[in-house]
C-alpha cells in the first residue's frame, strides 16, 4: 500500500498544478461560482451513487460517505454531490478504476503527491467522487469538517457567508475558489478538534469492576 501520510501540506494550487492533475484539459470557469439553496433531494442522489459504487466494487469499498456542502442540511452549495470513497490503496488503479469506469464513472484528476488522491465524475449526476487509501489522514479531516458544519450553527453560518462572498468573485478555475476558502476551513476544523478533545476530557473514567 502507498504511504498514507506523506508530507503533503496543501498550498493554493498554481495553474500548472491544476493542469497537471487533470486528465484531459481543465474546465475554465472565468466567472463567479453558482451556489444553489439547499436541496433536500441531495441525500437521495448520494444514496443512489453509493449503491452504484458498492455494486461496482463490493468489498473493496471500505467507506463511502456523503461529504461537502451538499451533505450539510440547510447549507447553500454548488449543486454537485461530493462523495468520499475509501479503498485499500488508491494508488493501485487496476484494482478499482476499471470497475468504476464500467459503472459509468470517469477518472478526471490524479494527484499522486497529495495522498494519492483520485477524482471521478459521475455517470448521470454531477458528482465529484474523491478516492483515498485506507488510513489516510485526510479522511478524518473531511468527516470532522462535515460533522462540525452539521452540528454547529455558528460555524455553518460563517462558512456560508464565506462561500457567498467568494462565490461573487471571478475565478479562472473552480479550484481557485476552493483554495480561497482554506483559511476558514482550517479554522473550523481546529475548533472541531478542540471540541472533540474537550468532550473526551470530560468523559468520566471507566470504573474498574468491584473486587469480590
């Protein structure tokens, strides 16, 4: 298996990095980002894709989760379903790529220097299917961020304000918009980690069984 925790601190993507990671030419935006109001149909679309992925890969699916803004009730989002898929080794493309392609997914991004990240587009729904290896630390960050937005009204409102402000601007690539949110995303993840540690510290110690 590929090393799941390389030194991969992610800086804003330079244009050459965006182009190099794409399989085929990247899609130019050259405009603002469209944000839709929350659609209660988004979870159903995720479930349909999750079932398709499980049928294609079977036991190779170690985890499949709805992530991104469409996974947070009430949050405005690009109308695109982000899905996290964990497989044994995302670098080992022959073990999963052909079966996903047979199911209609198209491999569009390959980032070997960032956790061996892969991204597929969906067959009939606007999907970003993000693939990582078992044990990758990015998995925990993605889920921690999602769960914080679901549970914390203040951070959800902060994130939405940030998204709406940035979405009005003109971006050459959608990735530039995603990178611009990084400071707020990192602050929210930090608060989520602090809250988790606080809950852990407040948990009562386990009681040893009485000696009889």
